[in-house]
C-alpha cells in the first residue's frame, strides 16, 4: 500500500486545487484529506508544496487530456462541428452534475501563479501547450487544413476555459452551450467544401 | 485627504488581487501597499476582507468596462469585425507592456471563489453579467441581430478571458491575436449582408 501513498497525496491535492486554488490549499488540509501524516508529505515530496503542485498539475493535466480525448471520440467521426458541440455540451452537463466544481483542473492555479511563481507558471504553460498540440492533431485528422489548426485549437481551449469561468460564476450552463455552437461554426467554416 | 482613504485601500487591493488573487492577498499587505494603518482598514470596511473584496471587485469591474468601451470606440464605426480584432490586439499589447500582469481584474478571484465563497461568487457573476449586457448593446448598435447578440458577446468575453489565461501562462501574445481573428470572423458572419 505504501506505493499508493504519493498518488493519494496528489489526488487529494488535485481536488483541493480545483475547489480552493493553490494559495488556498495548505499542507495540513492535504494531509487530512489524503490521510497521510503531515511529516510524510515531505518524505514523498522533499521540495514541499511547490514540488507537490508541479506533480499534481502534470497528473491533472494528463487526466484531463484523456477525458477530453474520450469525449471527442464519442462524437460522429464524419462531423467535426457536431463533435465540438458535443464536447461543450458534455462539459456543461458535468459542471451542473458536480455543483459547478468539475471544470479545468489547471486554470485557477494558472491565473494565481501567472505573475507570482515562475516555476509553476511554466508547468501550466507546458500543460496548455500539450493540450493545444492534441487538439491540433485532432482537427487536422478531421480535415482542418494544418495552417488553420492552431487558431481553431486556441479558440476551442480559450472558449472552454472562458466558458467554465462564466458558467461557474453564474451557476448557469448556458454560456458553455452557446460557446459550443460558436466554436463549432468556426470549425465548420475551416473545413474544405465537399468535392463536386 | 481622509475621504481618499477608502479609494486608496480599494486601489491597492485591486492591484494585489490582479497579481496574487484573493486568497494570496492579506490585509497586512493591503495596509502596507495603501499606506493605511491596519486598524483603519476595519474602520473603513467593518465587514473585513470580504466586504473590501466586494467593493474592490465592483470598482475594478466598472473600470474595466470603461476601458473596454474606450477601446471599442477607437475602432472603425462601420466595421465591427475590425473593431473586435483591434480590441484583442490592444489587450495583447497591454499584456506585454505590463509584463503579463494587466489582464482581467475579476477572473482570478472569480475562479478562486466559485466553489468556496458564494457571496463573492455572486459579485463576480453580476460583473460578468453587466459586461455581457454592455457588449450585447454594442453589437446590436453595430448591426448584429438581437437574437444573436448574447451568443457573440459570450464568445467575445470567453475568448478574451481564455486568451488572457493562455497568453499569461505562455508569456506570449499570440493566443490573444489569434482569438481576435476568430471572434471577428464570427461577428462578421452574424451581420446582415449588404442590401443589393
């Protein structure tokens, strides 16, 4: 069971980051939520809270990429725009189902550290960069010209993040649904027209 | 000078929120940055940090709405899409000029409090709601059909917020510039075609 301990710590930290952010999450709370004694946190993460945050953000980032890829795979293979709408609708449904907690696991911390912790800022930049690469590849595989992929993946990710912000503040899924329609329209416009 | 004191406190708090967020901002730091003795903070804001945060968010929200309205007024009157691009380009330039600090004054706090402080969450929701109403009116005045205004104002605001997130994390203005093009294209598509 000892080998599961670092994972328990990271999982508890990820949940606390999502609710309370980086600054609002203390090691005592992480110890309480993970059931790992306070002193043991430093055994597993000698670099302290910043090292634990780095590991937590990377783990959360990989997990979220996997979830988004699974949602995109549920969409109709031959209709990229419909799949975009599906992804935003699912994000909205998950948000409502979790009482507006289950949004991006990186964004809150990314804004908190952007001007105050350059080590963690770089970690968040790497994660967003990997997500954009994954979305680029998905768009190109679906027929979007390579030179338009990055603009559209940026729109997809920014609209999702901005949508989480607006939907969580208002406790209303409407912004995410509307954004799915808008992003889908831009993706549809980038697809080559059918050969005649 | 005494009448300026609450304003000095709010201004210092707004600057600290933008860099360090709500949880990362302490009353001692607010006292130091504003030059107002710690005890006097409670004299002017008997409700403590939450009351001060409410006033600061509202003040920052009004200020940001005024700034965005001024930037939109700089654009060509007869070209809504070009004005959208201009607004995103200006946001990107301001971000670079301020070493990636000068972004939305509400977003960081909004994500921090979304699941942890319902009073402040409602304040952020009101501010976003007012911004969306202002953008709705601007879009309709520019020729966008009323029934399409809210979807486009939501796209404008979400893309700006998501763009700030991605540009600040990567310390790169490119996401905001790309998003300006994408939002402009959606706005252009909503405008009625010229009468023939």
